[in-house]
């Protein structure tokens, strides 16, 4: 059996199991698109964790969970004859062909930026009123900032050099310091947002994903703090009873580890 045939057989097996579960399992029978929504979001976050942990075995499992949800939505859609899994596949295939005229047409591109620029221009030709129309409203703020900046850059609204963006970061920090000094809470929050937005923009120029970078730091901090907690426990002490100087010793140990 060829590799493609094996893949199609595995996908057919999943579709068959989905049909059986929807028909026979009390829990699966009850599910709606709305009831699955929060579970799907959770599964995608779990996939994100596995990717950041570089745990490929876990990535494989989490991809399976996400694929199950896609098949589940398609099954529900087929029950009202709105769409089925073939429609889902064909819709994304058609979009990919339309959005890649440099592969399936006669458009020429020289780099990745050209591809992204064409992508956004094609979206507008498809009837979208704004290049920002496709940014989900419920995205986490940092992810949204990154997507917004990426999309406007795709139509040429962008800085020319990373140095210019860093100057903007410094400018926003100066404005934040001024508002902190003035003690205006509302303006402090406003300027703090500007600092974060400009940092996200700078990350894009450095080819760094800000969400991934922050999550790596979160994981690093959690690991070090838990080491500190374990050390305190081994000494029969509470962290509250330890001085900052004592805690710093174990924090430095954790950093070395």
C-alpha cells in the first residue's frame, strides 16, 4: 500500500468512527457546534503547548484531537445538509489555489513578502472591505496585535528598518515614563498599551513570535519558582518565612539548572 493510500485509509477510519460515535454514544449525540467550541479552543492551546515544549509525540496526539474536532463539526454540518467533510476540504483547496497564483497561475513572486502582499490584495478583490476584517475579535490581545501588524504590513503599511521600530519603542517608553510621573492612571494604561504594541511590532522585525517568546518566559519562570518552592519545602520552611536574600540564592541555583 502506498503512503497516500495508507493516509486516506486512516482518514476514512476516523470518519467511520465519527459516524458510529454520533449514532451510538450518548455524549457524542448531544454535542452541538456551540458545545464543542470551548473544547476546540482548549485543544488548540494544548497543541500550542506541545509545540513549544518540542514534544513531537504529544504534538501528534494533540493534532489528532484537533482533527477529531474538525471531523465532528463537519459531521454536525452534514446532518442539516449545510456542508460535509468533502465541502470543507474542497473549500480550503479552492482557496489555496486562488490565493497562490504564483503556483497555479502566471503571477511571479521573488520572496515571502510578495506572497503575503498578493494574499492580502486577493482578499480585498474577493469582497473584503478591510485587510483587518479577518482578524478574530476574540483573539488574545498580544496575538491580535501581531496579526494586525502582519496584515497591514502585507499591503505596505510598515516601517522600513528595525532601527526605526526600536526608536518607536524608546519613544513610547519615554511617553509612559512621563505619564507615570504625572500619575494619570488612564493615560498610564494607554501608554503602556502603546509600549506593548510597539514591542510586538519590533518582535516581528526580529522574526520573533511575541506570544511564543512570552510563553517561553512564563514556562521558565514557573520552573524556577517551583524549584524555589521545593527547596523551601526540603528545609521545612514556608516561602513567607524566607528572606528575599535566601530566596535569591535558590533562584540563582534554578537559573543555572
